[in-house]
């Protein structure tokens, strides 16, 4: 059974006019046997992109369990976005690498990082 996000993106296409983003790969909780905080969602993405070292991975999420997953996997970076499951204060309790309060303000910064890679 495809993951919920897969079904969402098949049903409601995300266009570059709407968000300016395209996804190379989606791995959702229903795509793996062990859900977060285990590393089961990050490892298939690493394999897809031929990455063997988890320090090459960055986890972006909106919940404490996303931060835990990142730490359990050994990701170099975890970014929490406080416009989803948990508030900024709740996310801070899990000590994320970075905390973003507004996704749409964050996206231009991500573009700048990508341009410098």
C-alpha cells in the first residue's frame, strides 16, 4: 500500500507554480516496516541517492519524533519546522539542530544553500 503522502501527491499534484518544489523521492511511514524514531525512513532515501554515510543526510520534520529519528540515524543535520505537529516550544525540548518557525520563510534560505553546493 502506498504511503499517505504518495496518495496525496498523486491526487493533488504539487506544481512549481504553487510551491516551486519538486520531489525526487518520497518515503513515508507506511512505506517501511519500522516507523520513526527508527531509521527505516531515512535509509531507503540514502540508498536511492547512493549515500552510504548517514552524516550525508539531513532530516527536515515537524515533530519531536522526527528529531529523534534524525539523531538515531546519525544525520549530520536536523531541521525542525514549527508549522506542523508540534509548537516551537515543544520542538525546542528535543534540541533540534535548527528550528524554523515558518516554512515559507525558510524555503528561500534553502534555495541559497542549494545554489552554493
